[in-house]
């Protein structure tokens, strides 16, 4: 099983985001109903591996059509802003 890549992250305030690219090695998509990025974190320094493109490790959105056994099966995802955090925009159950 391949982990899908994060094609784009529009949440520039996240410490793993550099130029709309996620550099966390892997993220977890959180609990319903909004598919939050549980890895979203704000700090004054940037983190992650600058050579890596983030991937989706686990997904708690059991109602999403891309979710199989709590693993994301989408070819790739996009992450965007919520009210105070980040959300998987690819999840169809949002």
C-alpha cells in the first residue's frame, strides 16, 4: 500500500508548510466531521524534511470514499484552511 502525497497545502501558517508544500514526512487526517490535519502545528520555526514531500499516514474519516481500513487511497490530497486549523480538501465526506 502506497501512502498518497500531499499535492498542495494552502495553510502557510503551518510549521511544516514551505511555499505551499508540506514537508512533514507523513500526516494524519483527523476525526469527522471536518477532516482536520492532525499534524497541523504553528511555531516560529519551520519543521519537517526540506527534501521530502509530505504523505498521508492515516485517515480517521471512515465515511470518505478514499478511506480503506483507515488508510487514504486517494492518488494525492490537498490541504486547505479551516477556521483555526487545516483540513483535507480531498475528503468527500467533509
